[in-house]
């Protein structure tokens, strides 16, 4: 497994969540990366946060989202960030986090999170209209896909999780 740097930014370029990962491989859904328990992450330049559970992350090649499939006992099973299309460059994957999150909790609840932050950032960060509509369209699509466990959200992560051990 090779190391990869995962870098989320906010619109305008400010550093957001960033951490290392282990490149697992690629399939029809995109590129799979492990962030094992003990991974040291930072939000921007803030203090280090150590992840307590394993996560298998998916970076699609041509979609406006990224996903994390979290091991128990993490409270969310699937956490999907609405983002710009992930861009790969020499061992780093980066994207712009567009605030909206689709979360499938372990208890089965499906949540669209951070709508307030999305509305605030449209004004504060000056999101262009096409970015707003793409983010909203992606969030609606994700609610259906994650809620119905279709495509990448139908257990595709299990094969990659098994490789992590």
C-alpha cells in the first residue's frame, strides 16, 4: 500500500481537513484509500485529531463527492462530502468541500447536514450560481443513492476494508 495525502480545501483555497492515507486501489467507483485508526488529521492548521476507528475512503474520478465508510463504533456508517471532482497530483488528492454532507448513521437515519453552512458560504465565499446548483443536485442524488444503498454505497467498500485487515 502506498501513501497518499488527502487535502480538502474550502472555496477560495483555505485549507480544510487534511491527513495521510493508504492507497488501496481502484475500481469502477473510483480510487479507494484507507485511513486507519490512529490516523492524525488536522482541520486547516488546527490541532491534530487522532481518528479512533478505521475509515475506507472513496474518491470518484468524475463525480462531485467523496465518501468515507467508517468502522464501528463510529456513529456514522457512511459520510459523504459534497465536493468538487477530486484531482490527483503526485501522491495527493485534493478537492473543494462544498459544505453539504449526506450521512447514513448506524441507526439507519439518513441526514442532509450543514445546509446552514452551505447557505452562509454562498454569500460569504461568493459561490457562483453553477456551483450552488451542482452541489444541490449532487446532494439530492446522494440522498437517493446512499438511502437505497445503490452503486458505491451498496457494500463496494467491504472488499477494500478486507484488504486493510
